[in-house]
C-alpha cells in the first residue's frame, strides 16, 4: 500500500511540475515540450527503458541535480507524455 501512496505522490508532483512549466513557458511550452521529449526518448532508446526509468537516469546527472528548472521541465514533459492534458 505504501508503494501505491508513493506513486500517487510522485504523479501529483509531476503534474504540478507540468502546470508550473506551462505557466512559466506560456506560448513556448509546445516547442519546449518537443525539445525535452526528444531528450527523454533518446534516453529511453539508449537504455531500453520506459519514461519513468529515463527520468531516474536523467536525475542521476549532476547537471540535472544542480538545476531545479531543468528538473522541473523533465518531470513536466514526462507528465505530458504519460497523461496528455486536453
């Protein structure tokens, strides 16, 4: 049960990141989304993994760990991939 609660919390944080990213990027969201989606898909292809594992791998990079905005954009993009907002 604890793992389900943790998964729900992670999902909620990712959706919050998407909301914030869309607000901050405004009209540029679509092009930013495409840019980060390409990166995530490249990580998935290289590592033969799904989106969530790609997020974990990207967050192991020091450059991502040190850049909160980059981290938010990665989470926001994965949220949009997994649960597209209509």
